[in-house]
């Protein structure tokens, strides 16, 4: 029974040592590769800015088309009313011009 307790203690100590070595190696590799990670972040940022400049006009055109289609769909039922108002305005204006024209001798 005592042997199992010693064996468990040795295994636990070994696992603690392996864990500590893993933490130290992880920190060392983090310090070594940190400049490359920062460079990757910078390059991703530059790529994001470039793609933003490329995609912005495309998104603006798509938005204008989508909103234009929506406005057209909402305004299309009002087209007959607008045509009637325009016709009445044209008739009123035409009639007013002909009746107010002054004749010169």
C-alpha cells in the first residue's frame, strides 16, 4: 500500500514538472513568436482597410439599388395619382396663359 502512495506521489510530481516545463516552453514560444503575431495583425488590418476601400463602392451601389427598388415599389401605386395631378396642373396653367394674354394695337 505504501508503494502505491509513493508511486502516486512520484507520478504527481512528474506531472507537476511536465506542466511547469510546458508553461515555460509556452511562454518562451509566445515571446519568440509575438513579433510575427503583431506583424500578422498589422497585415490583416491593412488588408481590411484595402478591402474596405474596394468593397465600399460596391456596397453603396447595392444599397442604392435596394433602396431605389423599395422606393419605386412604394411609389409605383401613386403614379396614376401623380399623372392626374400633373395633367390638372398642365391644364390649369395652359388655360391661365391663354386668357391673360394682352393684345397690343
